């Protein structure tokens, strides 16, 4: 909104008389110095009459606007001297045109200290403790307290489950060397990849919770990997007291490797865009659905996927939905008993898969399919090792 301000200036000096009539169609702001001898328009000195120091002329101008902040029809320009500082031009000597002190007017903003004091709420006589205001944000618990409860709850849950289903604390502790990926090992090495993947996936789950509770990214990533390793190590320590298992050094080393993978991919998001470690459960009959999917190794496959979507050259093309896969699986170990036909076999797998995670994230923000491979979404070839 343009509002015209017309000022009629009558200047009387010892030598001459002059009149200044600004264009009444323009929006102009005039400021008069403290001695009344110099006229400034929009921060620029205007001197169309005798500007020598003389008796202060009489300026007749429109009354100032009412002190309402901001005025309903106020122009965009402010009258305050700090918005349009009054300074002499470079060609005029400072002593000829002295700069007036900064005026304090009703429209000028208050000093910075006054603004700070006005913006801050009054300090109560007794300041509330941090825990008193915490319930409004996180239910009364700090992020450290939540992290402690999460880990304590995990320890309690694993111990309880081990007592009920895994016969924890039934025997004296023992340690058994199970071997790695040999054909005659208990599960052909599939259980070792199970330890790696579960520690890796649980590490990222813990890290997600820590970020949700306001830990910064590096802290959450480190704590997530350590919490996951602690949980898996507790399970392995419980196995040492089980009649059916025993502590396995190989399993614990794979736990450490899984926690390391979780940390590295959490530390470097660009690498996580390109690589996934996944678990696939592919049932062959309906009864397979009633088994414990995490220990039924005959229906599992573990793989690493190289996602084309993670490379900028493929990101905006249809090829971004494809990925290259390599994996390992073992078959025939669940049904084998000494004296029966030995059908235990180990396999390497290479193929091309469909990036289900990329498709799903177009509709739902979830990373679930970065860790779980949907069955029958890839084609490839297997190479038997036996």
C-alpha cells in the first residue's frame, strides 16, 4: 500500500528564502538533524536551500502516525535512524555536516537488552527441575534412563526365554568348538550366518530407538552396535549352561562381525544405500510355517544384495529396482541322523533380485525389507559345494 506524504518546507535564513515541495505521488520519509539545518530524505541528505549553520528553520509537516506496532497502513520503510543511518557523503567534510545523535522515537525499536528481557518469561522464585518438565516430552524419563531400561528389559527377556525353552542353567558351563562351514558341522555353517545377520539387524533396531530418543546419530550408531553385541553375547553365555548347546567361540566371533557390520553401515550411509545383508525364509510345505523361522536352517538363505538404486547413474532409471545378489544356504541337516542316508548339501547362490524395499518405500516409510528378503523375488543359479 502506497501512502503519499507531502511536506511543505519553509526555510528562512539570513541570506535567502527557499521552498521545498516533494512530489506528492512518491512515498518519501524525511528526517531533520538536531540543529534543524539539514534535511534528509530516505537516509540521503537533501540540500536545496542554504545549508550553512543558521537558526533552526521551522518545518511544517504532517503529524506522525499513531504509535501502533505495526501500523495497519504503515509503509515498508521505517523511520528509525538505525534502519536508515544518517551519514555524510564521502565528498562532504564531516565537520560541515555533523551527524545527529540517534533519535529515540515511538516507532524506533527498543535497545537489544530491552528486547531480550521482554522476550524471556519471568523467572519463577523456585526454578523447576529438569525432570519436572520432562513428562511433556518423553514421559518423565531421560534418554539415558530409557536406554538403560531397554537393555535391562532385553536381558530379562532373554534370560526368561532361555530358562523356559533353552534349558539355561541346567548344567555346569562348557564350551564346544562347532566348526565353521564344513559339511559335517551341525548346520553346515548356516547357523554362523544366522548369528551374523541377527546381531547386524538387532544393532540397527537398537540404533533406531536411540535416535528416536534424541541421541545424536553417532552416539545412536555406537550404542546400537554395542547393545546388540551385548544381547547376543548374553545368549551365547546362556548356551554355556545348556545341556543341548554350550558356548561356541565361532558363534561369538560371528556376533562380533555382525555388530561391526551394523556399525560400519550406520556410520557410512552412502555404503548402506548400496549394500544390504538379508535373511530369507522359504518354506517348501505348510508345516514349515509352524517351525521357529530363526532356527529352522533348512529353509533359510542368507545373502548380500548390491542395490543399483544406491548408484547415482542408475537412481532415476528403471534399473534402480534391480539388485545383484550372492548368498549361501544349507539343506538336509534338519532330517539327518547317523545311520541314515546323508543328504546334507551346501550351496552358493548368485542371482538378480527385485528391490522390494524401494517399491514399498514409495508408499510406506519402512526399512524392514532392507533386512528381510521376500521369497520368490529373485532369479539365479546355485552352485553345490558337495
